[in-house]
């Protein structure tokens, strides 16, 4: 968060200076679908073991109780 805009101002000044020097490539893009996350970042368990049994929900009515 940048409540008073300080970091945004600094970023804009740096980008303007880099653009003036011709150091920015405005034709580049980033596509997150090509970025692969490490298996632990995705919540995978080591060794592929199944998750522990689910905990019972609290505060929810049983849908079968109708």
C-alpha cells in the first residue's frame, strides 16, 4: 500500500527517465500461465500422500437432514 503516493511517484519518475534513455521495452508482456510454481507453493503434500481426514464443519447444517 502506498497511501500518500510516494512510491508511485518514485516509480513514475524512474520509468520516465528510463523511457527517455530508451531503456524500456514497451513491447514486452508477461503471461502467468507460463510461470510454473514449485509443488510446495501449490500446497502439494510431500510424497503424494493423501490429506488427512476432513474436519467436521462447524455451524453448518447437514444437507441430508433437510
